[in-house]
């Protein structure tokens, strides 16, 4: 539980900083809303993926990592095919921000899995 809390704090910090940078780059109508929605989706997906990794048995780390990657890919597909239209989000800002958030928080994940 402690690692999950630290990961959540790190992920929120990374996503927040990236959201500020993306907010400066995207200023069109609805772009900031799209960035916020993507941030929430990325945080939820990353927390689930991190829990999967922490619950994995020592011999099944690669399988757990694969499940996490499938979760991330699934989130991108659902957002791209369903979420954009259902939430009336600008596609460019929403998808670029979601990919950015998922990528950056995936880089943080191994640092907290070792502890």
C-alpha cells in the first residue's frame, strides 16, 4: 500500500507538470478540458497497472507488465474511438496529452517498484 501511495503522489506530480506544459501548448476551445480529462484517465489507468505489477508473483513480472501495457493501449483505444465523441473533446489535445501522461508515468513506475 505504501508503494501505491508513493506512486500516486509521483504520478500526480508528473501529470500535473506535464498538464501545465501541455496547457501552454494547447489553447484552443476545449483543449484545457481535454487535458484534464486525459489526466484523470491516465492517473486511473496507471494506478490500476501499478497495482497489477505489485500483486504479480516474482516469476510473472513480465506477464504483469504485459497486462499493464494492454491496459494502457486499451485506454488509448477507448478514448480514441469512444471517448472523444462521447465527451466532445478536441482529438489532438486529448490524445497527445493522454499519450504523454501515460508515457511519463510509465517511466516513473520502475523506480517505485524496486523499493
